[in-house]
């Protein structure tokens, strides 16, 4: 079990990563990504209304997975198009930005 300060640390990292993923998802999402987001969000609402913690966590994971999938849509498209240069550029930009976020002071 995590201590309160450890939960806070995990939350800070989640904020950095998930905020970036949300921005990328908004820029790169497809219609299928949006449908997956709606489905996961509805599952989360139903679970919350029924006070089903396990179903809520499962739906929440599905929601965050859908955001991650949408964030990587441009990378997948580049790979599918056999555009190695573009795929490498996209991945490099994502990794550079993630590294900058991780190195930034959190307080």
C-alpha cells in the first residue's frame, strides 16, 4: 500500500503524462478514437451510478487507454504509410517533450 506522500508523487507524474496525452489525443484523434472515449466515459458513469468500484476502475482504465491510443494515432498512421522518417520525427518529438516534462521542477 502506498503512503500518502507516495500517492501524491504518483499523482504528480500522472498529471504530467496524462495532460500531454490529452493534448496529443485532441490533435490526432480519429472518429474511432472519439467513439472509444465516449464508450469508456459512459461505462464509467454507469459504474459510478451503481457504486461498482471494480467496474469504475475498469472503465477508467479503458478511458485512459483510449486517450493514449488517440494520442498515438499520428504515429500509427506514419508507420502504416511506411513513412519511417515521419514516424521517427513524431516519436522523437514525443520523447523529447516527455523528457522535458520529467526534468521540469514539479514544485
